[in-house]
């Protein structure tokens, strides 16, 4: 298990414009050849947008982009005509395929925090697609077949235990709270990269929320 702490993330964004970003993988000007990906995951960014702030229209291609809102509301608009508001508990996926452009903004009067995870597809190209699942349940894995990956959401009460999926690659991101993962304590923004996961448990020290990627 490779433990990565929140304090070790690369800072980014544009604080003067109300955008604060924290990158778990090599990203933009923070190039690290030893930290390019884990399994299918090539980015796990924590984004914080002040009221009225956001990312103007920009392109993506050959990437599966999955977004999880921690607090606030995210406005999404893309060049394929989709316009949605993403709220806590929703899973949003934009399959950029051969190419798509989108806008992400905080159009509310309160701060917005979201985690955005990018996955490399098995086969590049194709037609862009978009999906949003409202209020996903803990017991319902979200499949991203284009990247041979499953997202598991775990919301735990203090003292509650959950099994980490067995898999060749498992990426665990702590959204909130404190947990013991394989006996190691993790806090908000911390992550674990587990290779050949088998029989690993997570135990909540406090109420906690986890995002777990199970990959082949």
C-alpha cells in the first residue's frame, strides 16, 4: 500500500480568480515522471471554487472524467448540449472520447468543493458521452467500462467497517473524516494506492466518506 498524504499534493489553480486546486498526480506545470498514473487513474484533483468562480470553456479528449461534489453545487455545460447542476451525492461522468469542450462554474453564493478524477480509456477516440447519476447509493458501484473501472462510494458512521474491493489496482481517496485503512490512519484528502488488494478493511474513526476505484 502506497500512502499519499493531502499535504503532498501539487498546488494549482488561480487563487486570485477564486480557484484553488490540489493535484494527486503529475499535472500541468507540476510534471513528475514517477507519478503519472495508477492503474487507469491519471488525475485526482480537489477543486475549490469561490462563489462566481469557475473554469471557462476548455477542451478534453481521450479521458473519462468523473466528478464528485463534496459541498456546494457545480454547474456543468458542454459542447454536446448538456447543462446540469451537480450536487453532493451525484456522480457525473463526461467521456471526452475524440474531443469535447466544457465549462465548470460555481454559480451560487456559497463555496464549492469537488473531487474530479480522470481515467485513461482502454481505447482512445469514439464519440463523447455524458451521464449523471443522482444520489448514488453506497451499495451501487458505478461502472466506467471504457476504463475497466468501478467506483465505490462508502459513507461510514464512526466505528463502522467496510471491505476494500479486492483488485489488481485499488485507489482510495478520503473525502471527509478519519479512517483506519489496513491499520494506517488517513484523514481528508489522503489517498492510498493498493496493488493486488486482498482482504483490506477500512474502519471509520469518525463519520467518513470514501471514494474507491477498483481496476483490473
